[in-house]
C-alpha cells in the first residue's frame, strides 16, 4: 500500500524539541519505505475563512480541519500528481522513540489513537481518563469516514454561537478528542494503541526515571507505547497545565530517546 506520512508546523521559532519530534517521524517514515511530506503555515490556507474566524485564536481547532483536508488532497491526488493509497498524520509534537514497535494497522480503512490521560483526582491521587485522540490519524483511499469527519468539523464550528473574538469558550479539543470520543462511544473506531498521549505528570516521571503517574500509564496501557504526543498545545496555552513547558518537553524527549523502550518494558503488552 503506497503510504505517505504528513505533518505540519510553523517554520520560524521552532523549539528544538519539536525539531527532534519531526525528525523522528520522518526517519520512521523513511524506514518503512514511505513518502514523507511536511507543510508549514500554508497548510492552514486550506481551511475556509469563515471557519478560521469562528475558531478565533484556537489554532488546534483550525489544524484539526486542515489535516483532514490535506489527507483528502493526498488521497485524491489533487496537488502533486502523486497517488497515495494511505495517508498517515502525526502531530508535530509526537515523538517516535521506539520505531521498531510503532505499528500502523494496514487492515483498517481509517484509525485514530487511544488516549489514556493521567491526572490528579480531587483527593490528590491519580486517575486515568480514556478517550480517542487525533495526534495520529490514518486514512485509506475510499475510506468511509474522512468526508463525514470534514463535514462534521465544519458543522460543529458553524453551530457554535459563543464569543469568538478570542476563540470564546470554544474548546481546543472540540472537533478533535471531544468529537471523536463521542462518536467512538456510539460507533466504535479502529484504534492505534502504540501512540500514547503523555500528560505533564507522565512527562515529569519520564524525566525523573519513574513515578506514580508513569506506573499508572504502564498498568493501563494494553501495549507499550512506541510514540508519545507531548501535548505542545498545553505548553502554549498559558494555563497551569503547562507545568514545565518547553523545558519539560525537551527533557522528556531526551529521556525517551535514550531509554524509552525500557521505561515501558513492564507495560501490560510485555507481560
């Protein structure tokens, strides 16, 4: 199956750790014998102006639609004259730290990632939240979901009637994790288990070589993660959830590249 891995990010002021993440994805794609395409801010030009206006400053909401429009282009061969049978999106802040184990199911006509999010509960302990994330997306030519998802994203944003001067109350995840998780609960999607979503608590434990949050993620993961989304949208949000920001993300990248496989050697999939 002729496959392309594609990503997008700004081309100026790129944090060093984001550059490492992008390089890891490109090297993984090349090792698979797949094409690789990178897009700068021009990727966002595919999003209708009205949608961008409604999204306000919520860049993740705009990017969520842009990746789908890019996937459709790549599968329909409307841009470069190339013809791809499968398009695989990876977020720019997603680090491939165990390339041999990163498996994209070739049998599924489309798929998204499994999110196991570790955070503190109200009593000061830890708990996990399970959902669906789009830090990794797979779409095959002729799949039954992509066009529906594009229309659904636009419908959700079009119907939003809050204050959009600064994005209003429009959540960053409204057409990503929130919409996909709601649909998955009803329909059920093929899910990729090897691409994890690492919360700030997990990243801190990764840097420290262990801890309760990392242990909980390991226990809850059906297979050891081979790639990790490092949640850059949090580090740019200005919220308390940033915790360590770029410094934490950069230290986590170094730790995962050095010892990522062994950190998850006790995950359920290795038992």
